[in-house]
C-alpha cells in the first residue's frame, strides 16, 4: 500500500513537472521518421501554426530548404533514431517564412524493447538573443575586416591578434603569443614613466586612445590611431585589454611634410619681407640722393645761365672797345696826315700819332682775340646749358621712375607681410 502511494505521488510529481514544462516551454513529439505527432500551444504559437495544421507535418517543414536537403540534416535524424540526444541552438522557419531561433533539446523516447518510438522536443524561442549575438558577431567581423585588433592580459602579455594586426606589424600569431606589449614600442618610450602610467591607467579600467608611434617587426616606425579599452567582468573589474587600431602612417607623414613645407614657406616669406624692407630703404635713399642731385643740377644750370649772361655783357664791352680802337686808329691816321703837312713842325706829333696807331692796332687785334675766345666760351656755355637741361630732364625722369619703383616695392612689402601672416597662421594650424 505504501509503495502504491509512493508511485502515485511520483506520478503526480511527474505530471506537475510535465505541466510546468508544457506551460513554459514549446514541446512537440515526432515519430522516428520525423513526422509530427503532437505539439503544445507554445510550440504552435512559436512557429505560427494552428494546432490542427501541425499534425502529420514532417519536421523538415520547419527548416529552410537548403538545410532540410543537407547531409548534415539527414545525419541528425539518423542519430536520433539510434537514441542519441541533441541540445543546442537551431535555426528554424515559421509558417510565414520568417526565421526563428530555438534553444532546444531533442530526446529520443524508447519503448519497453529499447527501440526509439518517438522523439520529444523541448524548446524555447531565443530569437531576440540570437539576433543580438549574430549582430555582435557581424560587428566583430566588420571590425576584423577593417581594423587591426589585439587582445592583452592585464600584465601586458599578448593573448591573441587578428590577421590585420599581424599583417600591419609583420608578425605571425605564434611569434606574438605571450609576448609583452613593449615589443611594439621604442626603447625610449618603454623605459619612460609615461609607459608605466599608460598600463596603470588600463589596469584601473580607464580607456586610452589617440595617435601613437609603434615599431614593426623589421624595426620600421609606424603610426597608429589606436583605442585601448579594458574588458570588464560581471563585477565591473577589468580583466583584459583590447586594442583597436588603424595604420595612419601615410597621413602622419603627409602632415609632417605639410608642416615642413609650411615652415619652409614661412621662412621664405620672412626672407622676402626682409628683402622688400631692404629694397624699400634703398629706394628711399636713392630718391633722396636723386632729389639732391636734381637740386644741384638746377642750381648749376642757374649758375651757367648767369655766367652766359655775364659773358654776353663782356662781349658787348669788347665790341665797344673794338669800335673805340677803330676810331682811335682813324684819328691817329688823320693826325699823321696832318703832321706830314706840317713838315718839320709836326714831326713830333707824327711820332705820337704812329704810336697811337700801333696801340690801336694791338688793341684791335686783342679785342679780336678776346671776341674769338668769348664766342668759344659762349658756344661752350650754350652746350653746357643744353647739357644741363638734358641732364635735369633725365634726373627728373629718374626721380619719377624711382618714385614708381618705391611704390611697387611698398606694394611688394605689404604683400609679403600678408603672406607671412597667412603662412604663420597655416603653420600654427598644422602644429596643433
């Protein structure tokens, strides 16, 4: 009697257990050939069928065509028929064709002869979780395709690296496993206090990112834009570090080249500005000298004109002297004639008249010589005056040209100052 009550109690417990499973899980029973025998409402709802639609449907109806036609699927049912159970995540198909992910257990049920008489399936819908996991996997795949990824223990030793990282740094996975992060750093950096502080921050769970210089296996410097992110456990404590990086060496080298070019341009612009300033000073000095020269030429021209007027005055006086000498000569000639008429009494007078005539002759000859000289002087002063006028014209033209050159130099200087300012701003921007 006690045994019967124990069996009844066990049956009651089993019934409650099965009822609980039926209320919370999708369950179905299949024949060994995969034909559905019965299913609970949870199973119907999960796959989108009415209960009466399910009876007699083959299990393959809940699978995609390529899956149902695969050798793997046939092997799956062959193993169930010999009593092997399966537990896992399975992609199945709803009535409307939408995929559904199930976490399921297929359990063969044997008859009293030990033969598999049916297969019990207990499942639950994990589509949301599976979709989240698949999305995460796709993200990881995308990251692995586009970025260099490496994972470290908290002590800095390498745990694993993806193909992009291995190709970027020139290592194989076997060469890196267990090596310390300092392998990728310059000697100066790994001995520095900054490097120690870098790992202290990561071990505290702090995120570190930015541009950094590293060294490849062949010793070549490489620039990476990297992000070091601590991985946290369920209690929020860091236990590993993952690094995502991109090779930006070409960009950094281009930036350095632009900086160098900007500095060179700045130096040239400053030199040009200095040359312009020097040229401006030279032009101004030249202008002052040419103005002074023009003034001296004007004064000299005025002196020459005054001299020319004086020479004209002297020429007039010489003419008067010439006329007086001619008249004196005529008078002395008349006196000589009168003395000859007077005979012995006019002998003395005749001597004086001869002397006067000789003096008048010499005076006439001297005035002729002076006239000739004055004519020569007048011709020279005319030429000098004409030359001075031409020289003054040339000097004035030179002053005008020098003024134009000074204006051009000032414009060049202003342009050079603007170029210096722009290049300096550009250099400052590149240096940030």
